[in-house]
C-alpha cells in the first residue's frame, strides 16, 4: 500500500471547523459524512499526487522523535476504512484530482 497514490472520490466542504464529505457516487450514497480528525487529515491529504508513504513520512515529521510505533499501521487502517467507505481510492501513478474533488464545494 505504501507505494500507491491515493485520491479523494467525493466532494467536501467545511462546516465551522469540521469537514463534511458529500458522497454521491459510492454504493452507500447518497449521504453526508463527518469524520474524526485523523480521518479528516487523511482525506484531505489524498490529492492524487502523493503516495501513502509520502503521507506517512509527512505525519512522522510532526513528531520530535520520528515515526512513532504503530503510526504506519494506523494510517493504513484509516486509508483502508475510507476506501471501504467509497470516498478514497488508490492507484499506481500520480493523477491530479478533478477540480470538483480538489476544491471546496459550495452550494
């Protein structure tokens, strides 16, 4: 999974300080999703141009002592959950997000 790129597959907007995802295309759609903060960070990092390993390295750099034990596994579980929910996907090559997934959705 580390060498795979990851992308959002849903529109989103901010409501106060929280992320709200508009799922209109997964098998579970239609629905609006709010997430725990770690899931929000992973969702927003999924820009299609960075690998999961890039994301793990970025998050590891936030810790003074480097990558804490279990961080990589936790990120893999979060990404897998978001894939299972149908709002992220993984792919082999970098692919920029379409503008409707890249930018905040306004009604």
